[in-house]
């Protein structure tokens, strides 16, 4: 039995679809089962509740062989570190109590960085906590999500510009969520692996200026990039309702990216994930922008 946390999220729903396509036995933890697709409700076991709740985890992990572990974001939290570990502590207890064999975790690239990295640091603490249980663990290490740019598709359409706190000419490792999901689904369906390893999943690396060039070519219109200073970045996030603690975590994460947190593992990565930035723009971002134009 494979247990999925966050099955309706950006990554989780793609892992779920892939496992159902493979005919794997799946159990999902869902706070609101009505958000699950009819196919999921028909073919998967559903445990209602939060995967932060010990009783929910006790029910969901009973008889489980493998678990996809993903801590959902909470921009309203006032303690980013406790947000991650508040989910992970009861999970570690349930993993131990029920003898779960394997865990695939969604985490960040750059664990060897060794310095504060904003929202990435709690993810590394989560990895440490899970590994201390002794469970077989694959930490899927992610860089910058290409899908982050979908939050700015309206700005790109209206202004021909996107904004980040990242340095304009510094290459930034990127990944498409579909490649994360494909890697996770393959590991969850495979019962032959053991031990604890970090698995980088990286599509390609290009600077924000290079992203703007690719976007311009794919969209056949000029698109520019503008770097936002840390203060303005944080003020913008909080103005849209984000807690200052989470906003500061994003600021510090961007600072770590600008300082090269991904560089060492990126260079050591043996192969690239299938989706490069140009392909993602063609197949994901451009259709989203066209939907806005036709809306």
C-alpha cells in the first residue's frame, strides 16, 4: 500500500494520477475528500483528516509500505521551522509504530549549504528528522519551480515583465513539477530500493535574464525581467496577506539562491530531468497565458 499526503496539491495530484495509471494500491490523506477526483474516490482508499494529526497518520500508515511525504506551504504561519517539524514529528512516530519501509520526501536542493536559507532550512531539518527514524528514504531535492512563474502570468500578459528577488544574470537551477511527480511515482512503485539518499531533480539552469529571452521567443512578444530588492519583495508579499515570517523566509531563500546554494549539487547531478525551461514555457505557461487572453 502506498500512502500519499497532499494528494490535491501541485505535486501530489500528479503523483496520484501516475500511480493510479500504473494500477498501484493507493491510500490518500485528504482534509477535504470532496476535492478529490471521482476516479480517486473510486479507486483509492481515503483517510479524512490532516497529515499533521497523529490519529489521522496512525490510521493512514497502518499497513503502509511506502509514503509520499510532503509538507504543504502555509503563508499564514508565524514560525516556518515549527510548521515543517510540527507536521513531521507525528509522521516519524507513525512511521516507526507501523514499520513503514520506504518514504519519498519532497525537499530542497542545497542541503550541504550549511547556512541559513530561509524556507529551505526547515525542509532540511525535516529530512534530518525523518532520517533519524532509520526508514529507507529518498529526499527528492528540488531547485526553483518553473511553476512559480504561473503566479505572474497576468503580469507577463499585461506588462510584458516578470519580477523575482533573484540576481538577473546568475544562473538558477529549475525544475518542472511534472518531473518531480514522475520521479516520485517511480520510486513509490519500486519496492527494491533501500538506504537513505538525496535525489536531485533538475531540469536546466538559466538566469532570469535568460528566462526572459526564452519567454520572448516562445510567446513571440517582448518579455523582460526586473529584479526586486529584498525590502520591496517582502512588502509586496505581506501586502497580499502573507505573514511577515513566511515572507522573510522567501526573502532569505532568494538570498541563498543568489549565494549559490544549488551550485554544488547541480554540478554533481548525473542527468537532467526531461523538461527544460523552453519546453515548459511552450507546453504549460503559454497555454495558461492564452487562456487569459481568451477569458
